C-alpha cells in the first residue's frame, strides 16, 4: 500500500520545517549558561518518568547479572569452604603488607550508567544518582579500573558526567611516583575518543611504553592516584620544550555500566592504594612502572 | 469505526515503542548497537503524517534526546527535524507496510540521522568519522531496522489503518 501519495508537503509544512530547523540551530548556538538549565529542566519534567523507568530497567539488568554472579560465587565458595581459615589468615597478612586502609569504605556514591542511543553517548554519561544521593557538581567519577570523568550537572535523582572522552575534558596527571607531570586529554583526530594523550611533559623526561599515568591531585578536583592509562608511545615533541605521549586509557566510559562518584571529602586524599586493591584492575595498570629516563 | 480510532492506534503503537526504548532496551541489549525504538516510533509517526508534523515530532524528540546527552545540545534536534520532515515527505514513495521497504527505510533514516548529528555536533573528525559512519552507525541502524520490522509485524493491523495526521 502506498500511503498518501497525494499528500506531498505544502507550503505550510515547509514553513513549519524551517521554523523547527531554526529553533534547533538556536538550541545548538545557546551559550552554556542557558543550555545547561534548559537541559536540566527537560530532564526534571518531561523526561523524569522516562529516566526513572530506564534507571529501574538498568538496575533490574544489573540485579539479574548479580544473581548469576552470586550463584557462581556461591558454588565456588562451597568448594572452597574447607580452605576458609587459611584464606582468612593469608588475607590478613596481605592486608597488613599492603597497609590497606580501606580508603573507599566511605566517601562515594554508587550509580548506574544510563546509556543513551545517541552518538554522543560516551562523551557524556547519564547516571542514576543525583542531588538526593549526595552528588555535587565536579565530583570525580571512577570505575574499578580508573577515572571516567567528572559530574558536570546534577538533578534530583540523575546527574550528567563529562567523560574524559569529551573534547573539553582535562585532568592534571603524573607518572606514578610524582616525578613527571602533564595534562591528560582525549586524543583528537584519527582515533578520537578512544585513546588519551599526555601533554606538556618536559622535554628532558622520556616515558617508556607501559608507564602508568595517574591523576596528580593538582587543582583540587580529582584526588591523587586515580589510574588514567598507560603510555603507548610518543606522539610529538617540540624540540627543547615538551613532549606529548599517547596513552591507553585505564577505563572507557562507553563500557561502564556501574560507577563510583567520589565525594568532595576525598578530594585531597591519595587514591592509589585503593585502586591497587580493587578487583578487575587491568594488569597493565597494576604493573610496576618501568624506569623513567630523565 | 470512529475516525479517531486509527489515530489512537497509531498513538498506542508510538507509546509502546517509546516505553520499550526506556524499559526494554536497557534490560536486553548492549548499549552501543542497541535498537533506537524512539527513532522507529518517530518514523512510524512521520511516515503516516504530513511533513510538517514529522518535522515538529522530530524536533521535539531531538530536543529531549539532547537533554539526556547534552554534549552538543541541539545537534540531535537538527538531525531528527530533517529526518522527520523527509520521512513525511518521502511517504509518497514508501510502501509503509512492506517489511523489506520498511527495514531499508529505517536503516537509511538511522544512518542519515547519525550523519546529520555528526555534522551538526562536529564532535568527531576525520578517521573516527569514517569508523563511525562505516562501522558503528550501520550496525546500530541494522538493529534499529530489525526492531522496526518486529514492530511492524506485531502492529501491522493497527498501523495499516492509521490515517494521515
């Protein structure tokens, strides 16, 4: 069946189309100060039920996955039950050795990532926790593998995260040990959004591939020691001035399903020990830093 | 049958698709290549409407989509306004209840939406643009087209009788 072959667009349709197009362009050109409250207003009103349903669906999926994981763990634990005393003793020794102080025992909020269908999912993330859960703007957002981004807008029960893949994102970084500093941003160009680059490394410092790079804590937003990535190689250098390195990210926003939003109370703390003991940490990130030539 | 009944059926189908987008999609599908049920709903509406109504619907859906991913607020609105208008205009050559034509139409609309959004947002460049348009967007468009075919199979009777708005 051919629908409405007799109903091509009229002049009124064209006018309506042009008006919508102009309004879209106006929205695109809005300054940040107007754009953010407008988007927040839509999320708080029209989109509130939709976001709530999506949040519940994401929780449901996670619970289902958790049940499967718990069943597997239960079976494994049943088999390992006979070794519990030995494991406890070993665990205590390891904790003592690592001087683990449980830095993430408090000072964070858990949230699900509500992935969207648009192309820009991964540049910004919508989280299922907001002001009522204690999230404030500029809070760092991490996964067990490393830094994902920071909160840029907060609603009552949702928040928007600017991921490190966002073109405007920057974070002060350092090589483990705090000897070499730089600024990490997403790599623009051929592999935009998939890898990072470490800029502003002093020309006298040379970083071999595999060197772990973490947040430096400078600026007071991100705590020191959150994994960012590992050096893959040098991208460019300005003779006698600075070098830029390519980093493989420790955590990718598009793959995150569950995140931790750190509170301001941990902004001044050293996070490296916490990430060293977190499960799921990649081998490359936990590996000992190769020697750095100066 | 009352004249309003077919319109109500179309509205019901659109509502079911929108509900599936928020309730079903996060449970069943991986995020990156998940079908975009809202785009399917928009196209089902636009293809049975006047081009102006399709443009308005596209603008509103795009604006709301931009609100939950405000990287480039307005880019999705531009893309969906054009897609909605074009879908309403192209209905003269589209066999709306033919499965294959619907699948191709939705696939093309999804890909064009991505292309327009990329151009409007200027978020990606050069090599990554090619990867997005040649690999990721087609995969996403394929799943959206499949969702459209399933929806058409489920609601074919209701959609066939839907008149122009």
